């Protein structure tokens, strides 16, 4: 059995719409995938179980940039998926010199844009949170994850986990 070392994000660019935040974006927090679990304690069980009953509503991603940026602070949209965000990155394999292309796409609404504290002759920090409506990840050009709740699509490594559910509802 071989040891697998963690992948490391070696470089990245963040795009909000057509604006590239290379050189200003310091960190990105990807959305959590949190199933909503409820305890089930019914007859015939020797102990309570937690069963998935959906997903938590807090599906958001965030990022921080340096310098006062009015475009980020006023970037609002009436559409639930109107703000596109793209991350292009290079993932280094921890146990080799191989690097892999990473792409992430997010569509949503700006939930919060915080310009932070402004001080004379100091870089301010913008903290932005996006309420995510759709997400898509690629590694080396291969889609590894896509979720679009409005259209009831969830693909993981090419397998659509909700295709049968859509078919039952006549949406195929």
C-alpha cells in the first residue's frame, strides 16, 4: 500500500465576471457539502441511526482580496445564479513533480461584501461571500463534480446521481 501525500494548490487566479484578481486574491474557501442528517430511532433498531434527509441551506463560498475594490462591493445581481466566479489553478502532487490543472466554477449571488477597515497607507481586505446556486469542478479537464439544484442535477465523476429522480418527475 502506497502513501498518498496531499495535493497542494501551487498557483491560482480568481475571476469574478470578467475581472481577474490575480495578485490580489489571498484565500478562497470552497463550499461545504453538508448533508442534513436526522436521527432515526424506531422499532427494530438496536441503536439510533442518522439518515440523510437533504442538504444544509448554507451553501456558500468566500474569498478575500487586498486593496479597496468597489467592483466587488457593488457587484449584486437580482438572479439567484447571476454572479459567475471562476478559479483556475495548478495542483501539485505531494509525492511527485506532477502538477494538474484545476478549474472551479461557481454561480450565485453576493451574500456579503465587506471592505473591512480602511487605514491610511495600508492595504485593506475585502471579504466576499457568495450564496452558491451551482458549482462545477474539473481536474485535468475532467469534470469531477457538478451540482445544479435548480435543475436537479448532481454529477460526481460523470455519474448523474439524480437522473432517476428527474425521470420519475418527467423532467428528462
